[in-house]
C-alpha cells in the first residue's frame, strides 16, 4: 500500500472501551458481564429507561475511568457532570444516551492528554518523553464516561438485504469509556500501533478484558486534503481499522480526481467486501440537543486528594515497568520492551523470578525460547486472540526458572538445555529429572577434564609445538574435548586447563 502524504491526511479516533471488570452496569445493579445471558435477560427498569426509574452512578466506574485518564496524562477536573445526548436509535431504549459533554465547562472525566508514538509509551507533560522522537505526540482531546447502548442483530450482514432486525438490551447501560483523539494520525499503521498500546494499558490497569467480544471498539474519522470529515463505524477488528482507513483514503482520492465533493457523513465498514458504505449524513453537535442529566447531580471528585488516592490504587503501568526492568534488573531495552508489551508475559516473568532471582537469564529464556515455542504453536493452530496463550504446552514460571538456573549455574550447556526444554514442554517432565535421566549434566570436575586433555595431547604431541606460534590450537583441543564429552564438559574449565597443560608442555 502506498504511503500517504502526511500533510494531506488527518485521522482521528473514537475508542470505546467497556469497563468489563466492574461487577455491575453504570447506573443500575444489572450484571456488567451480559455475554452469557439470554436475550434481554440482563435488564431492569433503569437500563430499559422505564418511566419513574432513576439512575444511580457506579462509583467504581468513575474510579476506573479516572485511572485511564491518569494513564494518558489527562487533566481530571474537580467536578464532573452527565448530559443527555438525544437521538433516536432502536438500541437506545430511553431515546437518549447518558454521556458527558464539554460545552460551557469541562464536565468530562479527563481532558488534554498526550501519547508519544515515538517511544511507544504514554506521553506525560514532561519534555523528556514528549517529542522525543521523529513523530509528534497524539493529543487526547477528552475521555468521557457513558453508557453503552444495546445491540442490534441484523438478519443479514448487508444492510440492503435486511427486512428486519432484532434488539438485545442486555448490553444497554454497561459502563463505557470513550477516548477521543485529535486528528493527529498521518499513517494508518500508526493507528494500529496506538490501538495495540491502548489495549496493553487497559490490561495493566485491570479495567477491561480486551479479549471479550465487543469490549473494545473503534470508530475512525478520515479527511484528506483539508476536505470534509468522514466517520467510519462498525469496524470489528484492529486489522480492519487499518484496512478501512486505506480504503477510505483511496475512495476520497478517487473522488478528488473526478472533482466530486466528499460529503461529511457516517459510513459503515462492510467486513465481507472490505469497503465502506454510506449510512447517513454526519450529525452536528446541535442535532443531539445536549442538556444536563437532571437525575444525576454534579459530582465533586475531590481534586488532588482524589487523584492522589487513585494513584495509590493503580497498578504499575507499562512505562513504569519498562523503567524498572532496564534500571533495576539491567535487562536490555529491546528485551524489556518485548516483556512489557504483553501484561501476561510480563506477569509470567515476575512470577518466574520468585523461583529464581536472575532477571537477565530468566528474561532471555522467556524472550528467546518460550515466545519462540509459543509462536510455533500458534502458527500450527488456528489464529489466536490478542492475548498470548500461556496455557498451551506444559509452560509454567517454575519451568522457565529451572531452565535459567540449569544454565546459569553451569549444570547444563545452553544447547543441551534447549533439548531438555523441548522434552519438558512436550511431556511435562521435570527438567532436573530429565538431566539425570539423559545423563547430560555438565562435567566440571577438573581432574576428569585434565585427564581427557592429556590423552588428546598424547595422541597428537605435535599440538604442543604448534601452540607456540598458533594460539588457535587451544580452540582445536577444546573442540575435541567437547566432542568426546558430547558437549557436557564445562568450556571455561576446559579452556583454562588446556592453556595450563600446553604451557607446562612448552
């Protein structure tokens, strides 16, 4: 695909994240996890918007949303409020959505955040991270807390073929965080990178399980050459987000070539045909007739005290963990980034350290051996979800720690250790028992290795003479020692003894 002129292309995102790790919905006591319910079973008068029902705000939802704001360096106002966004869609039983809206004042839960694409980390307002690379940071316009609508189930994937549709209100009222960015993206690939990083942050914060169907959704706004903004909705995967942007770029370029004006509209992504389809003209702010939600008073969050207490509750974020791995554990930045890019992998690493406290060796086993095996396993299976499947094979933190110990404490050389690792993954056998069973423990006994070297030299006495002018004789003899011991001799001990014996022979 062709690279787009960054001066002409503007891409903005609206990311919707369900706070799936809550117990209940945003304004009622219905279960947040609606996915195992029968259609319309997980509902009550509040989330169905029945007359006389009153919403009661979920305090934990406010805390979760605020944590997301802090993770993106947003300002959190002292007071927040909710608004009614009025529009008729069949999946909104009340005919309005309770959301947040910045009109006369800042009422949404977070504003003015930054994310630094160049470092692949969230952007704080300190200059050491923002603008540290070639790409400018992505500005987060606002983060708002709102309720999710219900779900429309269509008869057919193609809208024109539908004679009816079904509505399931189980999802209606689930707590949703919407992250709105400025149109700062100039490459579709950066959009996908950003979305992957956002998922990572949600997992670290433990506010959402991204693997759940519909837990994270993304709408895209695309404009080309200063033209009108086109919104793309109904995109089911991050791969398709990227594809939909490329398609829309091509469509708008083609229209410009034929002097056709691009209209401001909402378009749906047709997953089967991989094209965008016009859905409706783009609504303007005034079309929604926002007004303050009368049944929810303004909420005083508590300013700095609220933020300070929230920071104490927050889990370690990817950037903080990366700094710790590099500075405290002395792991290379490359290896540290691979570890922190998946919370499951990073947590696995932390657990392995409890069994054997050698961060460098343990991290090397995870990155160079374990992840390679997982990738091979996934390639031979159907495509997996975002999260790495650590339950496959016989993997455990204790196994990785044992392998690191075997190599680090020089019981087994690395080549033979890989064989032990492969067998242990397949059979589940203990590596220590395998080493004993396979008789591959490293030979470190000086007398045993010394006797072997002397036998080799006795068979080839010319090696002593050659040693004067050719230091590579050392390596030649070491190779013979390793061959005779089937790789079990400790190479450092053997090399030291070779030099000592040859020097005496000289």
